[in-house]
C-alpha cells in the first residue's frame, strides 16, 4: 500500500491577515446596506400604496376632503383645489409640495403660500394674499383702458365691479402690463411716498401720474374743479403748500387754468387744459 503524506500549508507574511481585515468589514457593510435598502423600499412601498395615506379630493366641493385651506380673502378655494386636482387618490407621500406651492403662488391674489403634509393623508395650505395699493388703468384692445389693482411689489390683480366701492384707493397712471413688476413697483413706491407727504395738506387727490418717475403729476379736486399739478420728484409737501397759498391768486388771474407746473421752486406756471405741461 502506497504511503501517503499530509502537507500543511503555513501562512507566510501579514498579507492574508490584512486581506481578511479588509474583506470582512466590506462584506458586513454590504449586508447592512442591502438590509437598509430593502427596509426603505418596503417602507416607501407601504407609504405609496396603503389606502390610509390616500389624498381625498372629490370633484364636488362639500364632500369629505383631506385638503385644508386657510388665509383666503379674495382667492376662491376652488382655484386652490384645481392646483391639487391631479393628486386626488394619490398617497400624500408622493405629492410634490414644492411644485404645488409654485402653482398656488401663480394665482392672481396669492403673494405667498405655505403647504404642509400632515399624516396620514392631509394636505394643509396657508395663503398670504396681496394687498392692493392703487387702481391702475391699463391699455386694452382698440385703445380702450381697463382697470386693475396693483400691489406694493408691482403685481397686477383683477378688479370686479363691486371693488370700486369696497376699496378707497387712488388711481395710478403710467403703469403698463409689459413692464416688469420691479419697474411697476418703483412707481408704486413713489406714489406712496407722495401720499405720505400729502397727508397733511387736506387736499383731495384721487389720482397720480407717473409716466416719468422724475416728474410726478397729481390730480387735485376742489369742488367741481380739478387741477393737474406737475410736482417733479421731491418736495411734494412743500409744493402742495405753495399750491394752496397761491390758489386764490391763480383763480383770480387765470380762471381757466387747469395745469399748474410747480417744479421750479419759486415759480408757478399755469396753463389751460389743452396741455399737460410737458
């Protein structure tokens, strides 16, 4: 019978030990990563498909819904519902809140919106609306004008028939739809600056013209008469005071005057209504 010999391989050097030290943690981390990924997938699948998380938004208002809206004044709740219409029946987990916030903020009267997800299936919307600063006259088709609101940030909002009586606001001229909101906002701020200075005059000033920022014009009503005053870009309170002081003389010397230029500090130039003074 042939003789068999056993051989034992001995490890030589530190390489095998280092290899084991590197491989074992990698295997452990891989197993942990796989376990976490499976758990996340299962949790996400649960959130997406379990009916307890389904967003309820029936097509008929008044039926049970999990959309809650607060802060509305001029904005109709139905317009908010339309932003979320495509989400009906979905899990609240998959509703893109950032996109829906942008959609709500594109509505006419909405200045800012906050949207929150409330588990298990509720979406809450809080709206901060724009506050009108003035009426504006915008050029429409065939040379006609239409009335709109404007706020302090230069954004335009639609006007309804009842708004003329509901809001006691001046009318701002010189605003156009093709202007950027920032350009329109400059005119609103100049108008507001003017009215702060005009507050002490006691005059009725229903409209301001700001076709040119450097030359504010205002319409002053005195009984059945009105004057268009050219005010420049500063010293509004001083110029209004000059107007009041010299009005009796103006009425006596030029009874047909309708436009008064107050831009030169020591001079008042009067003309009839056939010119705007420019």
